C-alpha cells in the first residue's frame, strides 16, 4: 500500500504570482501561444507597412506613419504588458482574502482562505507548469481557462517543494 503524501502551503497571493501564472499559462497552452503569435504577427505586418510607407516614391506620409507607429506600440504593449495587466486584475480579485492555505495530496488540492474553501480533484486539474517560483495547475481544456497558483515560497521548508512536485507528477501531466 502506497503512503499518501500531503504537502501544505501557506501564502499571501502577490501580483507577481498572478502575473507569473498568466505568463506560464500563455507559454504552456496552445491558445496562449496562438494569442501571442497573432499579436506578434500583427506587429510584423504593421512594421512592414511602416517600412513600405517610408520607402514610397512620394516619401513617408505623416498621418500613416503616426498611425503605424501607434499600432506598433499598441501590439508590442499588448504582448509585453498584457500578462501584467491580467495579473493585476486577478490579484485584485483574491487580495482581499488574506492568507491562503493549500493542502495538496493524491486526493486533490484543497484551497482555503478567509472567506472561501474549494476542493479540486485531479480530473479537474490534469496539467501543471513549473516556473522558478510557482506551480501553476491548469484545467484540461485546451485554453487552460481555470488555473490554480501554488507559490513555492508557501512551503514550510525547501524539501516540501520537491514533495509537491512528486505529488503533481503522480497526478497531473507536466507541460
């Protein structure tokens, strides 16, 4: 009979946690990669238009140059700062809950905060991404709409992060 490993975390969510989770989800899911690719493709198209407009026989037109530069700045800003803005929105949603406690075992993940309690069984969170500071658990849908963020700093001791990784490896797919 296999011994069940339980790992407990206690942490106060930060904006950096939420931003890191959004970035990890964007890299890990096909929908996130596609979204980033579309934004970059739009930036390249605008950049190409800017180059063509500036090398035209009549010379660059001020209005189209300004519009192209504004669109280019918008697309670069969306790509670079989109996760930061989404992370801030997510953090505002959970910041008022104070400290979170997570108990991760072979049965699933149980999250509690001051005003809420939720239990997620492994069929609901089938994948995970590990970053330098986080474990980001994702729902099985191709977009990774639902996610749970488990900061490594919430572990009582460094060995708990390794134990948590072992529980995740047994119950979810690492992506």
